[in-house]
């Protein structure tokens, strides 16, 4: 999801005059599926900001991908770090060592947080997940939320006002507050290079406020504004706005298009869009060895997972010739886009010397 990388609002007044059959509604059954792989394109050109309201027609058929990113969705339990997100229903494979977790039910689609492995070290972020959609979602659906949390502590050891009344600051800790206001502010037909789809548009406003507290004289305190500005300058909220276009076409399950925009500006750039139809495959689980390979079949990449173990994986073609090797803590992967379609074998060996072999299909 360049979602990472790679997710506010006013409703059109004409909504109340429209008959009920004109409404577009997105429900749980229309959204992400286990085994789904999507490819996003990124277009950096400048376009006119699409209008809000009812029965709109938005034509973005000329979008061209300057870059692409592949995202894989699976059951949450497929991925490392799942135990940190017990309410998760789905996981996202962003790359070999970065995973996000979501929950999807009849009332909401929410991002819960992220799990990363870097140089063998695990990192878990559970603090600032947020609701992507309130379900069922239709014109005028609204939701709000607030998240507050403490960041990392850092030693400081300064006296900001010299001989003034404020004592030496031993340490400092950031305080992060995020307010989100969201509403379905438009519906209509969106055309992208893939085709034309019925969509609703989620307008999301996010207000970020980065503040801090200090450790002085043996306790944490919230310093006066003058002291804060003396150290860091003015502390002002930072507002961002995004539009997400969701379709009730269950074949898609993912935003067809999204972008950042500024209120008062009538242009947008850096559009993210679905550049090919999602592919679906079955995860292959070998219960006896606790090794998982997915997706299978696959077109571009195969992931090998063995939770908690260091694994070495070797990819063989039908003639037993080695095509690639990979290794990692709990995870390995192969780029297979360049390989000919057909059957391949993966041999996986863990740090205890236990090996298993697994068949995969290259589309």
C-alpha cells in the first residue's frame, strides 16, 4: 500500500433527492481476499482535482505507471509477527521483511499496525493503526478517530533558559496525536486504464500534532509553550488530505486510485492506481515442516516462510538445475518473473538441518 508507504470530507447536497437504487454501497464481501496479489502503478504527472458529489464521471484513462509496486494479501496467520496482532484477519506482504496487519469484518476495514525484521531484529508498531472504511460504506457515511501515543525517549542534558526558572532538561520524549475525519463524499464512475468502475470516494483528513514532554527534577512534565518553542521553534499541527476510490466490484477488493491533495488547490499529482487486475492463488502449507510457500501459482515472486527459523531456500527447475537461492530469518523469497512458465521445486533447509521440498507453479 504504497501502503506505506503504501491511506476528508463533504457530502453533495443532491444526495437526498436521488432514488435509493442510485446509491453505490461497499460491503465486507467487496473487499480484500485471502491470496490476493495487486500491482499498483504510480503516475507523477499533474491532473485536475476530481469533483465531489453524486453521480460523478471521472476519467483517468491516461494514467501511466512511472513505477510499480506489488502487494500480497493473505490470512494474518501466514506472516511473521502475527502474534502481535491477535485481532488481525489479513496480512500484507510489502517486501521480504515488512508486513502489515488488518482486520476486516461487517462493520469496518482497519489497519492494525506493522511488523518488520531488519538485520535479524524485530520491530513492532501497534500504536497508530487506523480505520480505512466504515462498513457498509455509501454516500454520506462518516467516521472519526483519535490516536495519542508516546514516542522514543532521548537524553538531552540542556538548560533551555540559562539562569531562568526552568531547570536542566535531562531527557525528552515525543508525544504524537493524530485526528482523522473521514466521509464518503462522492460516488459515480471512475475510468482508469483497467476500465470503468462504479465507485465511492472516501475523503480522509488527518491532523498530526507532534509535541513533547521533558524529564526534569526526577519526573516527566509538560513544559510551557515558550520553552518548547525555544528548543524546537513553533509547534503547529500538520494536516494531510487523501482521496481513496473504492469499488463494489468484488473482483477488485482494493482502492482503484488514491492520491494526496491540498485543500484550496485544484490540482493533484503522484497518483497511485491499480495497474492490473488482481490475481488470486492458494497458499500452500506443509504442516509437517511448518513451511509455507505463497502465492502458488505465482507470476512474479514466491515467498517461503518458516516462523522462528533461519532458512536457506534453493529453487530448481524441472531439470534439477539451480535457478536461485535465498535465505533469511523466518522468510526467504525468489523473483521468478524472468523464468519460463512451468513447474519448479523449492528445497528448504532450516538452521537445525531439517529439509523439505515443495512444488510451485510459475504462471
